[in-house]
C-alpha cells in the first residue's frame, strides 16, 4: 500500500509486462520489485512442481508465508516449458512481453527451443534477463549454484565472524537479495537502452558478482598493497569504537563512529575526553588500532545504563547508536511505523497480513502492494484467454500436461 493506505493508480512501470520464470530467489525478487512499481508480472510455474518458495519456511493453514511476500503483485500461470504446448504459449507470451527473467542453467532454454534466437525472432524489443550463480560462460557456468556459494566465494564469509572463529554465512539470502536489487537495476538499464536503440538485449547476471561489489575495495587493496582483510567480529579496521555493547538490563546496542566528530562526542559522553587528545585518535584507522581501550571505555559506560537510558543519552549528545532488534522490535518501532515500512495487506486466503512495504517512496508515482502471493496457477485461464486462446485450446493444453 502507499503511505495513505490506498493502492496507487499511476505507477512508473505501468504498461510494462514481465514474465517471471525464475525460482529461489534473486530472479523472483527482482520481478517482485518491478511489480511493486506497477509492472504487470506474470509468474510462470511448472504445473506439477510449484515454485519451491511456496514450501520454504513456516506456513499457516498449509499456505507458505514466504510466497505471500515473494509472489505479491504477480498473476500466476502454470506452464510446462519443456512441452511443445508450453513452448508455443511461452513464445506467444514473449511476443507481447517487455522482460523475461529466468534462472535456468545455461543451455536449458536453448534445449527447449526457447533461447535468445527464438525469443528475439518473435520480439526484437524483448529484454531477456538471465540470473544464474556463475553467469552464462566461464568454467563454472554449468554448475548448479545458490546464494550460499556466492557468499562463500565472494569473500563475505571469510571476513564475517570472530577472529578465532570459523567463517560465517548469513542466516538469510544475502547474496540473492543483493543480486535481486542489481537485477532490477539491470532490467531498467536495458529498458533505457531499448528506448534509445529500439532493440532489446540479454542481461547476464551472475549472483557471485553483485555481492563482490558491495564488499568494497578488497580487490583494490590486494592489488595495490597485498592486503587481505581478516575477520574482526563486530569491530572495524576503519574506525573505533564500533561494536555491540550490552546494557545493564541485558539488552544490546550498536555504536558507530565513522565520523571523527561522532567519535569525539562519544568519548565526552562516556567520561573519557582525554582520549580525544591522543595523537592516534585523529583518524578512524589509528583509532581502530586502539579498539581495546576504546571498547572498554564505551562498554563500561553502557553496562551501567539501561538500553533506554543509553539511547536517550546518546541522542542528547548527537552520537550514533541503535538498539539491536529482533523482528518483534521491528514491528513496534515508531520510525518503521512512521515510514509504514511493514504494511498491512488484505489476503483472500489468510486475511490481513503484515509484510515489508515497497523499497522506497516516490512523491508523484508511488509503488504499492496490490495483492499478496496468489495460489498456484490462479490466473492461468484468464491469462491464456487474454492471449487469444480458445477454451478448447486451453482444455487441450491441460489434457496434454502443458498447463
């Protein structure tokens, strides 16, 4: 929903049609982001093998909750792309589509007669977006892969965790989510290119790449200095104090001092202003070399205060602090409430649902959630009828297992 609680009527991607052929999770999430801002997204699922995300995580009354988020703003069509009838329908859809997002292993669409050559022939303005673990070429391109492998290979796991502990993987789809954001951006870039050239193109998105970019200048550091970043737990090698600290009531807070002025305010607040005059305090990197002393000063002060008191005192001092939340706190936080970051959506299957809202606010053409994820194949008849297929042809496709 929008900030006013109503579904927007004018959206920036109205009139854009997207076919979502992808599963788990980068491709489908990118399609969701496009749908949130008005694109007509048609989710294509195998007739007998629904999208695996329908079964991921907790369910209520047999209905997968993750799907309600990932499948929102999408119409649902069942289609066996490997069958002759499924190929026929997909090509007819492609002729009237702007974007296809898929994540099959390289060569799969080609094997079904649905590669770029065939798709471009029916629609030269099509943007075919291919999202795979390793990209469309190279020695690993035909390997199966998931975001976990990207989190491992990018260097993320290597720098995450305590110094003496094992490399640590995130407990959620980090690499997939970063790749989804990059994929949505890539689609919009390709569409902007189409506006100039009149022709579509292929987007090749390798999930191992966007996470490498957001990890920062590690390749540059290694190339120029031979520097290899090590695990530092919650500390940073770029500034200090920067850590998590326990309060007197057993809660946790996080403190950051990326700016020099903030670091100075924190030291004054915790009663250690003399540290500001130390030569090493003048930069984040040299402060990080004295993290033990700085953490001791901040940690001992915070340990004598409740979480609410610590937050209030830091805010009064204009220093940077945040409580460490779990989802219960997120749902009640007044800033998230003000932004409507977690919004309510009416769902025919489960009633009112609360889920994350669209990613950002636009003042003139806002996005919105029109509906949560729908049942498997819920819109098949409607979509195929709109495509011009007769009732008899739809029945024939069902009988041959294409739908």
